[in-house]
């Protein structure tokens, strides 16, 4: 028979105290003492895994008459009223009379469990207690230290976990093992102070998906406003391109054409290919110089907009009722027209001319110099009296050799006409060289 369980001494009463049940108690003790592999305690241990020998005070040496009571049933001994253990050196003063040790039970059955001990310490620790930084880990006490110190003091020295263990992973044993291995690890891509990514959105039902798609579609008013906006944007871009063409490109193109026409006229004069006479509409026959405005532009026959004026040239009134004299005529009014804005704009600044400013007309045979005499800031486009042999409003009262310049006004419009008159003061053959107005 195996000996009685350690730590269980005979009760205060002897075996005869049971009276008639003494024999029955001895029988039960004999039955309990059988070698049962399920009930036999481990060497130096106790049948109950919750029993801790270091928490039970040492029993007094048994008297000779107590040997007989050792055979008392462990069942009766275990459930007999326990007496308060005496205060001794093994148990600190004021320690609770506790024989159940959860930490020892878990350690004996499952081995050292540091995470569990840390979680227990985190549960017992006060929120106001300081927590040791993660960079300076506190060593976990050994098993021997746990036996030597009270449980509360040991757990208080164990640092709490910064993060609780996640919930058990659903699934089989393999998934739970993988989840257990990943406990305490930081998720990749997550900083210590960074929040985890939100969970995936719950999929919508078919009806909800249809409603969401219908709500995402643009209403007819939005579509119409968008179309109108695109039309206005397109018109704005086209207008900007048109303005750029009118104010910039037409001048560049007209200057190129006028320059080529000037060179052609000078080449013909140099080669003597033609004689002066009647010119065809659009044909260049002279060159006008306005030194004050730095204008050098060819003069062509006619005032056709496309053939003459839009090509950067100055047009001569020489057709029909608007026919005027030529510079070589001994009497008459040599009248011309030109653009004030765009297409070369040769007459843009003629309003800045003052009395006495020279205007030179160069032909194949001579230079004709006129001096500015008067200006009419504004008149109707239908007023043709300004180009008569004795122009009305010019201040001239008798026939002579006159010059009339006409252009549109105000700028960038053609509502009215601006008129500048001049009087011939010099005629110089080309053989005598350029006049003083061009030399200076």
C-alpha cells in the first residue's frame, strides 16, 4: 500500500472518536490506498494538481497513537474542517490561508507561461502604475522565486503586455497554431502609433448596388449644363484664336507681302522693265514714306480689301466715281486709304501727325514731298467730299496739288473715318537723289 498523502496529518480526533464507524473508516482507507494509476499521486506530489505543499504549514510530528489514524480515509481528511495554520517562518505574517495556487497549477501542467503571467499582471496592475518602457525588458522571475515570494508581489514585478492577445482564431488546430505563433508580432506596414487599416466594406445587395449606380449617374440638368459649359469653352477658345490671328498673325503676314511687293517695285524701276501709265487693280506703282511714323509701304491701284488693303498695302482711289489724281498730275487731289489696325496697319498712328510733318511719295521717275496741313478726326464713311480736287474741310480754297489719307476710327472699328490732308511742297527727279526728308 502507498503511504498517505503528504501534508495530511491525522485530525485532532483519534481513530476511536468515530465510534462504530472506525472499522468502516479503516476499510475506506484501505481502499483508497490501492495502487490506482489514476489516483496515485506523483512522487513528492499530491493527487490534486491544485495542491501546493509550500502553502500548507508543516504538521507536527505525529504521536504514536496517531499512526493508527493515518489510515483514516483521505476523503474524510480532505473535507474535514481545517484549522488555522500557525504563524511560522515559512509563511509571512498576515498571509492568507490559501492552499490553491493557480500559478503553480498552470506551471506544473503547462510549463512556464510568460504571456499568461504577463496578462495576469496587466489585469492586477493599477492603471496609474508606471509601465516599464519596451526598450528595457524586466526579467521574469524563475520558478523558485515564485515559490519563495507571495503571488501578488511576483505578478506585480512582471511587466504587463502592451497589447492584449487576439481572440482565438476560428478553424482547425493548424489555424489556431498559426494564430498563436503570430501573437505579439507587429503587423507589416503598421507603425507603432499608426492605426490599422479599416476592414473591408460589407458587400452590397443587388438592390443596393442598383440604387448606388442610379444615384451615381448624372441628372439631365447636370448633363445639359456640362454640354453648355463645353460649348462656351470651345467658343472662348475659338474667339481667342481669332483675336490672336487678327491682332498678331495678320500683321506678320501683311508685312511679309508688303515687303515683297516693295522689293518687286524697286527691282522693276532698277531694270526699266515698264513705263509709267495706267495700272491694273491691285498692281503696285509707288512707295509711301512717313519718316515720323517710320512707315514704308507700297501703293497699289484700287482700294479692294482683299487684293490691296488686307495685304498690307496702301490703296489709291482710282476707280469709278472715286477716281482721284496721280502725284505726277499738275493739279488734283491724290487720295489713298489704308488699315489703321491689323493687316499691316500702315495708317495706325496718322492721328499723331502735326502740321509740317513730311510725307514722301516715291515713283519710278521722282520723289513727291507733301507737308501735313490739316486733320479731320471723325467723319462719316459716306462723306466723299474729303477726296474732291479741292477737299471740303481741308482749308484749301483753290486748286492745287494735294494729298488725302483716309482710315478707320476709332481703333479696331470701322464706324467712322479719320482724314489727314497734305500739300505738295517739293518734286525731285530720282536722278537728283532722295529729298531731305528721307536723307535726314
